């Protein structure tokens, strides 16, 4: 399961549920278009929230959790936890919940067709004929989203925190759906979460960012833009530092799942960007692009992918500052 908590990145990254046979072509047409983002849970919560006092645990259990979709069921362990935990979160940060209801939920309603097309595009990029569902739910303020083989779930009250306009909310939703939907297909391909393996985990996230950018088809992603600017300006130095941490087997680095800049002037989570660059290099050198996409999706051997990509060789003769 790809579990992207607020403390890891306002986005994301994870309980495996199933696997599927991978299609032969990365651009094979889907047999059916996936459903749009399911909003029934968020709509039900919005009715409960109303203009008055926040709902009680009893009200949340009876009217929100009990009749909930599979999306809430996926989101409950370790996130919502219980009606009591959810009620406490709503009391603690009511403004975040009202913002999700007033700003981001209306935007999600308006972009149902766009969301459906984007989900289908991700499936085509990955050669996946079996659609995956996506749910927008309200959680306990601690997770922007999670993805496993059953589908994608977005915590609307968390991903809405950084939106200051309807257009920003729209772009955040686009980015999250495209990135996190890739994690669904990674889970279906039995990709393991290895948070103690910096290279492997950077390719997990970097590949999801690569697919996101391809699925957005020229629309600049809001998430990751600052990383890209910094990375292109400092790529050789970043690679040397990243490689040193990989070679040393360091697990306490700040390349992934951090909210704050690790160093002055450096955006957090630069491992996402380096992972994406390795995936891009691997794809560029491959004669068989669909096969290369399958290899990146399945991620059986991160070090073999790095070696075949030729990415590290770009910096072999780079002078140190």
C-alpha cells in the first residue's frame, strides 16, 4: 500500500490486495473507461458538517462511516481509525474541513469528466486494461491519500490545505489523481515498499511523477515544479550526494517524505525528482518503449534499472565544486 501522510508530503506514498496480468503494450486501449472520482462519501460528510457545530462521533459513525464506500474502508486503518478519532480531528481543525467542503469539493464535482479521462490516460500509459476506482473521502487530517491494489483514496481535507483558489484546487487534484493512480498499478504489479532502500523508493515515487507528467500531457504539474527547477540547476551535485547516501545504505536521509527543506534553498523530497530523472533516462535509451514502461512499473531491480539507464555515467567526469 502506498500511504502518503501529511508528515511525508502534502500529497503522499503504502497492504497489497491483488495482482493483474500486465498488458503487452504501454499504449494499449483500455477495455472500459474507469469511473470518475467517487464523491459520495465527501458529499455525505458535507451534509453532516453543515453550518453549525461539528458532528459528534455518534453522528459520524451512523451517517458517515457505517454507510461508507470501500474508499472509507481503505482509509480507516491507521488514518480515520474510529468515529471518535475523526470527531476529535474535526473539532481541532474545523477550518480545514470547511475549506475542503467549500472550495475543493465543488471543484471535484466540476471536474468529474476530466478526472475520468485522466485516470484512463494513466491506465493507457501503463498498458493497463483493468480500470481502478478512485474515491475522495474526508479523513482525520493526517493523510493526503493512499493507494493499494483496490484503488486510490484521497483525503480531501488534507490535499485542500495548500489550495488558495479553485484553479489551484483543480491542479492539486489533477496531480494527486495522476501520481497516486500510478501507485495503484504498482501495487497490482506487486511492487514492494522498501523505505530502507533509498534508490528503490525513489524510483517508486519518481516513476509515479513521470507518469503524472505524461498523463497531464503538457499541463505543468503544481507538485514538483520547485523540485524540477532546483534539480536542473544543481543536478550533478545532487546526484553525487544522493549516490553517496545510496552507497552508504543510509535510511535517515531527507530525500523522501519530508515537509521541510533539508538544506537552505533546497526543496524537500528531491528523491522524487532524481528517481524521475533515472526513469526518464531508462526510457530514453530503450528500443522497446512499452517493455521499458513495464520494467519501470514492475520495479524488480532498481540497481539494474539505474545501470541500464546510463544516468550515473552523465556525471562520471563532472568536476566537483
